[in-house]
C-alpha cells in the first residue's frame, strides 16, 4: 500500500465521520422541532441584554412580568441554540413594538421557518457552535460604554517586560537584588490589577465570545437564502469586517474556559504577574471601540434569527395560535383564547367594546387564570406578534397588573397598603399616555366590605373612562354601581355527590349559586353549621333581595364624569 493510498483512505474516513456527525445533528434538530427544551436557564444573564438596551416606557414592567409568570412563559417559548438568541428573545418578549411593518416581518419569519426546513436547519447548524458557549457575556462588552485607555498605558507594557526579565534572571543568576526587584514589580502589578483591572473585569468574559460570534457570522454569511431575510443580509454586509477583526484579535480572544482547571490556574498566575488580561484588553480596545456599533448589529442579527426559529418551533407545537389584529381602540374580541402554561387549556371567548369587565365566582374556579390569560396574550400580540387563540382583535395597550400582593414585613407594609400603592400607580398612568389594560385580582380585598366596595367603585369608574380593566371580585354590588361601563362575567362550579367540579369556562352575568356554603360540607364541616349557614343565606336574601346585600340605591350612582 502506497503512502498516497493511506492518506486517501484516512481522508475518506474523516469525511465519513464528519458526515455521520452532521446526519446525527440533523436528526436531533428534526426530533426536537416543535418541542420544548428542558434546561436550566440563567435568567439574570438572559435579561442582561434587555436591561442594557431597553428604553423607558416601552417594556413590560417588573411587577406585571412577575404577576403573569412571564419567566415561565418565556421558558416555554425559548428553544434557542445560544444565550445570545435567548437574550434577544427575552428582550423581544418584554418590549412593546408599535411598528406594524416590523411585527409583520416577525410573523413572516415564523411562517417561513415552519415551512422551509432546509433553510431553518442550515441556520441552526451554523449556530450550533454557540450552544456550549456563554455568549450572554457579549452584551456588557458590546453594549456598555468601554473604559478609556489610560494616558500612560505604555508604562504597563514596560512593567510587564521588566517582571518577565527579573523572573528569567532569577532562574539564571539567583540574587537578592533581583528577588527584591521581582517582588516589588509583582506588588505594583497587583495594585494595577486591583485598580484599572476592576474597571475592565466585566468585559473579560466577552473577549472569547467575540471570536465565537465572528466565527458564526462567517458561517451564516454562506447560508443560501432566497427569502430576503434582513438578518442574513446584514450579516453578509459585515462579513468582511468580521474576518478582518477576527484576524486582528488573534490569540487575545481565545476562550480560556476550554483550557481546563490547570491551564486556567496557570493563566491566572501569569495574568497577576505580567498583566496579561489588561494588556490584551488594551491591545484590542480601539478595535472594539471602532467596530462596537457593527458588532451590536451582528449580535442582534444572529440573536434574532435564533429567536425567530425558537418562536416558530413553539408555534409548531402550540394547540392553537393566530396572528392578532391590533387596533387603537378599547376593544377585545377573541375566540378560543388560551393560557400558554396550561397543558390542556380551556379556550375562552370574550367580546368587550368600550367596556371593561368584572369577573366573579368562587376561588379555584378560574377567575385569576382567566385575567392572566387575557393579559399575557395582549402582551404577546404586541411583542412577539402571535396570540394563543383561534382569532383575536386586541388593543394596543400597556398591560399593568396587581395580582401577586403580599405583606412586606421588612418594609413594614401591610397587604392592603401594598395594594393601594400599586393601584395608585394605575391612577397616575391613567391620567396621560397610551391606552392601558389594568388587571386586578380581587380589588381591595384587604379591608372591610363597605369601604372595599366604595373604594373599588370610585377607582374603577376612574380607570374605566379612558382605559380597559379586568377585575375579579366577590362583590356583586359593583355591577350595579358601575353600570354599563363594566360587563359582568362569572365562573361557576358544581357540587355533586360530595365533590366539587369546575368547567373553567367564562359565563356572562353574575354568579348566583350558593355552592360556597355547600363546599363547607364537602370539606367535612359539621352538618349543623352548613344547615345554619344556608338558613342565614335565605334570611338575608328575603331581607335584601336575591342580589347583593348592600342596596346600591343607598350609594351615589354617578361619579365625576370629568375624570
């Protein structure tokens, strides 16, 4: 066998091995399509990009995000290959977008990636090297202002060289003067690391990720695309810059995390002694500063491709989803509206035109889940531009919620005080600015009946003049006091054969059943107590009528219509 034959067989063997890897990877991509990705997510890292680029007044506020469990919703939608893609997806999901052209482009890309498997898989294969990389640290490096180069930085190069010379001299001619000189230089270098080094430490982690990003950019630039994806067009336009910058960065941008523990420890010691990290940063600082806007554009382009494929995968497995019709009106018209976190969701139909809604019913019947369902879909419609429904017309509205309220013992705030403080922000927002959807769970439940009903009536009248509100309550009196400004709906339950069942469906009008008392018996309360409670309910009904206990005619019926 000639050496040429051996070389040819070896080359063919390597090629066959690589083809096998590609086939396995392709099989994994296709097997995972349309399915959620179970993995640990560093949410602090994922939201870092959003925190750096978000503009005030355009994002879902923190209280609403937590009230609606949108971190869990994000985890359902997130099937991205990279942390950079996850960061862009998080930012998109949390940012209201009022540009119809950009929203329509997002929907077009979801549809495209669901239909064109070859293009989708080509992009995913190009993104594959980012799967195991912590590309989330690119955001602070590229988006944050870079520190200034010190005026006398040349002295640090000199100190590093002198430290190396002294160390080498000690190996050749050990002497006390050289030892003292090396020790003094080491102390000086440690001081520099503790002063200027602290300013640049947040940027170190992004060094290696720049190299990974540029490598992916060069791969994506080769992907064939006949659909005119703007991300790929931007990537191709900047591919020459990426190649030139990657060559300039050289070994300074190599990923040290791949060195292993021993290599990392050795590099750490060399850095302390010879200022390697600081000198590396100074070496590439001007190049990064010069190309920072272009690199941010590349990060956004790569991340948004990853995010679009992720949403397309989510929609592929969603029970129902549609493109919403967004209107500049107080209008909610939806059919089959679903909650994204429920395995077998019940679809809700809702029609509100220039009206808000009061929702009654017993606990566990589905009131809070329903208002969360509406609020989440109103947000998704304006951010990722899809709705989990058969069809939906929804308002362009900022969503604000008051659901997860609790006592703040550390700050001395009671449950009721925390609630009224939150609702006060609603009143401030209602005075000016865009249309809002206020979502309130059991308004003012932390106080007595009379004051709760009076306060809730006044507040809801004010909020309902120019905005929309979805409010759960057990106070049927609110319907009569608020009049036609609020439509009444309810959820109901059935108590049969010693058990309780819920249909979790929205019904028009107020709840009239007395199943709450019957539930006492289901839970094992003594029969005399439940019998007495039913008798008292009958007596109250004969005294005050079948409706609410408080007579609305005893309270002012109007309201200051100037609000």
